């Protein structure tokens, strides 16, 4: 894909995420996607998003910066939502959280083949009042 096509592709992916359309999201993710420090595979990817959306039904991402180089995408995003369901063992707090997310993707054949990044989970848990470990 050309860089402009990768940008449009990522906008479509982010739109599917913001609509919480897990079937559409699955179409953007390779069935055997590798994720740094997380379980691999599209099923694990979709399950993690499902958990997030159940806890934060208004969760949305907003793109801050996108860098495309060859088959790689680097994304800086802001994300947030209101905590109304259990999340990682934390009962609903009704707090609105707002976190920064940094993600690196490798795209192959129009699907996410590799992912690394994140780092927002510590910020998110802190905003929910979780004790630091």
C-alpha cells in the first residue's frame, strides 16, 4: 500500500474501533497477529477490546499523529471513556478517564500482522484509583 492508502486504511480501522464493531475490527487483524507482551492472535485482540468496551461503553480514540513508513504505522492517540463496568477486577467507578496511547503496527496483506505499544493501561488504572504495584 502507498502511504496515503495506509493512512486511509488506518482511519477505517480506527472508525471500526470507535463504532465498537468487533466483526469489522477482526477484518483488520491477521488471525495470527503477534502482540508484544500480550497473547497473540485475532481472538485475543478482539477479546481485549470487548472487555474494554464492556467496561467503557463510550470509549473512543482520537488520532493525534500518524507516521507511515513502508509497511509500518506509528500512531499517537488520545483515548477515553466512562468506567461503568468491571475492568481488570475494578468495580465501576463512573469516572471518565483520558489516556495517551502510542502504538506501532506492521501491516501485511491489508491486516495488522504485528503490534507493540500501549503503555496507557497504567495511566488508565491510576485514574480508576487502582493501587500501584
